[in-house]
C-alpha cells in the first residue's frame, strides 16, 4: 500500500491549484487526513521530567500542549538518573500508553549505577534512534542546506552493556549487528522521500562485526533501487560532516558511531538545543532531545531558568505526528521555528538572554 499511496499523494499535491484569492500564499490542503472513528480521542502519554533542565523543558511542553488544546494528557513520573533501576510502574505506564516524553536523565560515569536511558531502551526494545539535524531559519550557522537524519542502532554493541572482565585487567566487550536497523533506515528514507542512505562503519578494522553490519545494509539496499546507497568509514565521516555536511541525507550507524555523529551534527546547526529526536521500537516510542550532550544542562541554567526548550518542543511535534495528529504537529513546529527566526526570544545558547518561560510564552503567542 505504501509503495502506491506515497507517489499518488506526491502527484496530487504537486498538481494542486494555486491558493484562492484572499486565502494567502500558504499551502492549500488538497488531500485530507481521514481519521478512523476514535482517532481524535485524547491520548495518554507517559512523562518523565528527569534531571537538571528536564523539568524546565518538559514543563514548557506541557504549557504549549495545553495552550494548543492538543488531544493528549500526561501521566508524570518522578525518575532520576541516580536510581538503581527504572521503577516498574514507569515501565508499565509506557507499555500501556505506547508513547513517552522524557527530559534528560543524568548518566553516571564509570562504576556504580547503570544508565536508566539504556534500561528504558532495552526493556522496551527501542532499537532505532532517530535524530533530525537541519538548519533552522534565522539561526546563523557556518553551513547551509544541512538536513541530515541520523538513524542509529540503540540497543546492541557497546551500548548493550554486554562486557565482562576475562581476567583481572582484561575487559571484553561484545558487539553485534542487526539487520533491522538497516531495514528501518531504508523504510524511513523511502516513506519520507529521502534520496540517499549512508552507512557509517569501521569495517577496515572491525572486519567481522562492522563487516556484518555492512553486509546487512547492502542486502537491504538491494531492495530499494530508487535510493542511492553508499558507505563511509567513521573517521572520514566526522571530517566530511564538518567540511561538507550537505552531502549527507540519511545516515545509518551502529550505536557508538551514531552517538558521536549525532552530537557532531548538532554543532553544525546551532547546538543540541535545537535538535529533536526519538527512540522507537515495534510497539513503543520515547521522544527526547536529539543529542545526548548537554541534555541535563548545568546548575547555572537551572538556577537562572534559562534552559532552551526548542529541541524538546520539536521532539514533541515528532511525537504528535507519531500519534497521528499531524495538524497539531505542524502548528507547533511552525510556531517554534517562527520564534527562532524572529530572534526576539532566544536562550543564551542561541545568542540571546531569554528565560525558558519567555521562549515558551513566545511560542504560545505564535500558536494563535
């Protein structure tokens, strides 16, 4: 069905007549989303405010959702990165609601408590991480025409935590490859009218593990002849990202490389504060700030109430589309980008001195 309906929709949109007099120059809807009975029923969403700036930016999302009368409501849970494990009630809530919005959870470094972010992803099998790195109108950056989607494997390899000490002083880490992340990347590219998928690897050194990753990508690529496929070693990838990022479209990576690539890409378009993201599996999804660097901010941001809510607001727009509320997603995304483009209300990381609440109020004003 998707192979027939997507081209048909594109032809219908392309052949749509110009706006009627008095209707402005905006896009005219010629294909209407036809909901099933009950699709407009308010949906429950699990909310984890998290640590650091998390409560500030999730609070901003709550205010905006209420102002636009979005058809959802939140079930909030108090979870922190220093907990020994994610409380069972939180896991149960996400399983029941299928969707979660999450602020940053602090990740301990070294020994001690394991990452609750990883616990959530493994427990719910959220194997695909999707991060959208694109220029935001009005935000000056070194590079133009950047529109990259980084799709990384989320649960295997180094991030699986499958490591052990063979003998004192010798640690062995197990690394896998999964065909399903390659399949997800090509499905995403096909359904979103993307033209190219680039596999990021280190198969020149990791000949077995990353070699198997490339084999999987090549097998899936053969099923999508309309999509260009290429491969790049992660070292060269990082250099190419900061010199000619416009050459990339969709990038598919193992988990560790993807984390590095996504955070590098964030620096190209204005920082982690403007980059949305989400984690998705077969049945569940968690939406959060796209890049992990700085996702809990610092004490000064919390004390001064100046955290940037843009990334999580854009992640919330992704969540609304996931919930099949596209018109609400469009309104939210348009309002956020308009605030950034106008430049009157920006937090410090974007060159301004606004508070979180001032940016939130500006977004709400632009919804109207």
